[in-house]
C-alpha cells in the first residue's frame, strides 16, 4: 500500500511523542531516587543548623539545663551528623541525646534509643562484680551508699515513648535489648550510620556487661565508614574501669583499647569537655568543678 506524506508525518510525530514519554519516565525515576540520597552524600549539618536545633522552642527545660554541661552544639558538630542517618544511642536513659539525634537526622532518618530490660521486682539481686583493671590508690568517694530499695521511676522505653509524641521527633524508636546485643534486628548487619554512648561506658564495668560482645555487635551493626562516638568521665592512669561503681570514671586509654580490639579505628578526639584541674580522685571533684571528660570518635573501616 502506498504511504502518503500525511502518514509519514504522523509516524514521525508518534515516534517523537514516544521518545519524549520515555525520557520523561526515566527523569521521573531519577528524581524519585534522588529525594532520599544516602547519608554519605548528605551535607554535614552547619553550625547554624545545629544552633537552630539546640534552640528549638519545643525542647524541654530539663534538657536546656543539661545543655550547660553537655554542650550539645559542639557534640553534634564533632559527630559530623547528617540528615537521613540511622543512629543508635546506647544506654539512652531519659532520652536527652536520643532526641538531639532525632532532630539532627530529621524525618528521613531514624534515632534508636537502647536500654537494657528491667530486672523483675522479685528477681534475684545482681551478682556483685569484682573490680577490673589495675586500680591506683584513691581518696574515699563522696558518694553515699544507697539505702533501701531504689525508687520506682519511668523506664527508658517509657521516657522515649513520651518524647516521640512530639511530631518533630516521631522518628525516635525505643529498643529494649541487652547491652551485649543492643542493635535492633533490622539493623544488625550494617544498617547503622552512627552509634553513640554518652557517659555510661564506665557503668558497664560494675554492671557486669560483656563489653567485648557489645562492641562486636556495634561493629557488625555499623556500615563501613560508620561512626562510634563515646564520651565518659576521665579516670587516672592505671585505674582502668575499676572505679566505675565508686567514682564513676574510666581510664581513657583503657576504653580506647577495648573499642579498638573490636576492629574500630580512632579518628578524632574532642577537648571541649576537658578540665585539667580535676584531680580525678573523687566522684564529685573538690573543690566543686566540672569533671574532666573525654570524647572519642571511632570509625568502622
């Protein structure tokens, strides 16, 4: 059948339309994929953005009081946190750090807060743990021994659930698991970008936690290039973790060696919580002053 000029024009037009539709569809796919880039491609939070987070008017008054000692602006900057990250805050407690992480990673990220399962009220008492490390002579602690049963208070999971009611930090997720297995199952194999442990690593000593297992689990949970940031109260050389239940301190070198034994590499340390004047021989320094505290950042190669 003889084709007319009109048929040829129609064929060309249809061809152009189909080509344009294909290009548009491919462009749409690229655009959808680009709406949530990997955290490694996201920009580190600027000092201005961090200042906005810390100054958020819906933050709690108690958290603002803690800011005076914790210096969250410098801590978040040191972490190098990015929007879209998946973070895990070990020993989350009341959720101070967990909420800051949730605000920093934004709605496209996640902030898990881990706490250990509570002991049953009628369960056996915790087995006393012998001190570890080479304890140096220390002045007596000013800490008063606890008398009677501990007061009933909210669990960490309850505290985090209360915080997550705020839509701004609805990305907070509570994780109730033992310290030896602290990573949520869905993130256990390279599903995390950042893990934090703020001022509680020392407690793992007198609680009898298998820290080598915990650090190995954190290592497995982080993706390559993932960060492990730990802050704690500084102990004197030679004391290891032996004063964890009395002075609530840990020797920095001792902690570093334990973490590096799991495969981590130290990449940075911060001095914004340091106090060289602290003699480090009491739980509460005398004369009254801030504790000497260190902050270490490790990376999974």
